C-alpha cells in the first residue's frame, strides 16, 4: 500500500478499501506486502540512481537486487555495502549475494561487533531517498505469494524527507568508517566518509548507540489512551512489563504476535513473555495466514505515534545489534498503520481471509524423570527429584508422599525451563523414613498456567543403619510443622531434620532432639553443618520449659546466613527476643547454660575460647527439656543440622 502524493479519497472507516493510499506527505511512502508488489519500487529506485547507492543488510536472498545494484556499479555509480556474514549459515543464498558483490568489485565492509548488523537499508544519494523497515531482502518479504493468505507481514518504508535521509547518510558514514565494530571485507583499503555530517532526526533511533527498549518503554509509560502492536519476537521483559503495567492502569492493549516465535527453542523467552501478557489480560491474536508476521510496529494513540523499524522486543535489539527505528508522529503514517492493524485484527480484508486468529496458549512438554529411577532404592535421608522439563515450562507442582496417589507437596515452584537436555530441574524431598515406599509426580506449567503432568513414579528407602537416639533422648516436632522431622544418632553425630516456620515470635515450629534436665546444667555442641533452606534456617542448643509451641525457652543459634544469636522467650506466649552474636556460620560451637533463673548463651570458634553473647532471667520449672533444635524456616520442606562434640 503506497502513500501517494495526491490526497487520498479512501475512508479511514471503510477498512476494506485497502488498495487506496493514505496521504502522509510527498516524501513518505509505505508499502504493504500482504497485497502489493513492494519490490518494483525498490528496483526502480536502484535503476534510476546516478549518484551513489549505499546498502546495509542482515541478509539478502533475492538476486534481483544484487543484479540491479551490480548493473548500476558497472554503469559507474558508486556503491558501498555493509554486510554481516554471520547470517550465512541460517539464510541460504546470502553467501552467494555477498560473493556476487565481491566479484563485481563493489567495496564491502562487515560487522564484527558482538551484536549483528540488523539493518535493512538502501540509500539513494541522487534521489535523496532511503528505504528501510523490517523487511530483509528475500524473495517473499516484498511480494506476497498470494494476497492476504500467504505473505510475510513487513514494514517497507520509502522517504525523501531530508531529516530522515540525512540521518541515514550520517549513520552509514559512521558505520563505514568505524574500525571498532566493522572491518574491511573486500575491494576496499581505506574507508572514507561520503556525506557531510548531518544532525540526527530526533524521531530516529539507532541502536546500539541509542537504547531502543529504554526509549520505547518511556513512551509506553506515557500512554493514556490505547496501545496496539504487531511484534515478531518478545524476549525482553522490559517491554512486556511496561505493556502489562499499561493494561493494569486501564490502557487498552492489543497485540498481534508470531506463532513460530512462540515455539522456537532458540528464543524460548518469547513464549514466557507472551504467556505473561496473556495471563495479565492483554488481548492477543496471532497469525492466521500462511507466511509470517515479521513486523515490529507499536501504535500509541494518545501520542499519535507509530514506532516501527528493525528492532524486535529483545535485549539484543535494544542495545547490542545495529538497528534503525522511527518514532514518528506524522499523522498520515500513524493512520496508515491504524488501518493496517484494524484490517489484520478484524480480518476485514476484501478476500475475507483470516489474517489473524485468537491466541491460544500451548502446554509445556511432559516432564521426563531422570532420578530416582522408578522402583529404585534410596539410601540417603532425603531424595533429590530430578527431571528434564523441556523449554516451555517454568513452574512446577510437586506431588510427593507414601500414597500411590501422592498429595501436593509444593505448588508453582519456579525452577525455570530446560533450554538444553543437560539442564535438569531438581527438588529435594522432606526427610525420608527408612524402609518406606514413596511416590512422586511432577506437573509442569507455563506462565499461562497450561499444564502437562508426568506419570507417578516411586522409590523405596533402605532400612536405616543409624542407631536410635541415646538413652534418655527423645525426638519431637514442636508446633505446627509442615513436614514431619526426624532425629538420628550415628558415629557420635546427631542428625536433626526439621521443617517449621521458625523459632521466634510467640510460638515456635521446629524439630527437637532433647532430654529432661533437673536443676542447673548446660549443653555444648559443635554445629558441624546446616542446610540452607533459608538464610534464617537455625540449628541451636536449647533449654525449654516444656514441649508446647509457646513455651519459654533460651537457645544459642547458628543460622544459614544470618550469623549467630542468643534468643529467648521470657514467659509462655511472650514474644521472643534476639541478641545478635558474631556473623559466623557452621561449623561453629555453641553453648547454653542454666544457673537458677539465669540463662546464658555462648559461642566459640574452637570449642576452647568462649564468648558470652547474651543472658536473660527466665522463670522456668526445676525440670526442663534440654537439647538440639532445627528449623528450616520454610514449612514446605526440611533442613538438616548435624551436631558433634555433644557434652553436658
């Protein structure tokens, strides 16, 4: 669809009259390859050029362009071409186009920076015209295979607006003479500038020197009326987050996305972002026609702004790749894109072809279990459930228990996808009882909450070789623990496994290996290790006035990542009090002492030199419980504290 020099008589309301042009200005022309041959105009510009042609492309596969450019070169018209041979392995024929230009003697420079050359630009010096947009120079990007039903949706823009054309002249010269990001490829010795250095049109955006995402997000955040977009690839969450925020503040949003990108393992975060947009309530449609949606267009109605060019919503397109984008408020260009978007969204083209269909989120792959193998025997105190999730799942429901239909243990555990077969998801079970058969199942879920369930698998634990606790000791869960704890003793080591929210506040939840003590006394232990289920997971020596959850207590703790502390509750149901000790972690020595109503907590790095951390006066009965306490600070799972060198 071309923007003619004459005023357009087609109605903006009658969207079916699509062959008519919308007036922008004499200098601007948009062509729609869904129904028009957009290649002829470009070939005509090449054939009519007499002063100089500058070309930059990510890939070229249509030899018509190469042949036409070589003809002008052979006729004495200067030509310069920027290329990126890294496109060769993916885009068949690009190497042949480059070879053809090289053999003709045309000067070529290639991009060597980490970000690719993503330009699609032809600049015609004598006609003061530039062509750019989203369309690569392939046979199907400029001409439909069949109108409306089999085409590549692209932005093809021509302009002789001096501000825009001169911007490209300066940017091309900058790239041509850049010896950091580009290097000579063929037929050139010393690259030189061709044009005067012009100011860059403020409407233009040229990554990587300018950030596309930063500028775009600022515009989304400023929008108050409506946002529409046709976006090929979405892997940069900054765009998705800002669009979701716009929707949340009441701005209507409609997006057309590309089906193939949604399930392309090379760009697995497209699915993550699109599913997030869908879950947030954004209206989504995707391609219904054969071909591809390759456009990158955003319409901001309150600002009368159309954003279009080469950048996808990706981090590479934001500030790594060489890109070109236009943030234009020209009303005719904006209205042209509005008509195009409405036609595609409403499927209102003359042939009644379904250019778009309602987006339907897809499920993830079924998880494939790796270990424990079904029917295996497990000899450890916990098991690590391990599976391959595939690229599309992000959250997981974990079912685990002793029933053949295991109950839900943890919901929506965010472990992310498996981008490769060597990336596995893992979840550690609570403490296992010996000689017991356990059953487990994983349900993988996308960010749109689409699910795929794995089968139920099982394993059996071996009979424990750990001895019972020493005479006089008992093991008990205190308070409302989420997962039952267990304590064992072997090789002079107490292993205390506990869940629980915390030993804190007005009531506690933890596992306690303890014995009764009458009168004064103390307990010394070396905390050899402590699992890091939470930075506040605790292993402690404790004196407690009974086994109720809200009982008075005094303990000396070592945490996973918060250091040591003397903590106590002065009376039943009172709030616990903390006295911080050294910022140390296991292995570390702790001691709790009772002398009448005075309770004291000590720490030591070596078990010989002790430091008093805190002391409190607490009214406890003459007979109390003294022992080893562990809380995971995560009531959905357990942690293990290992205690050695126990003395009373």
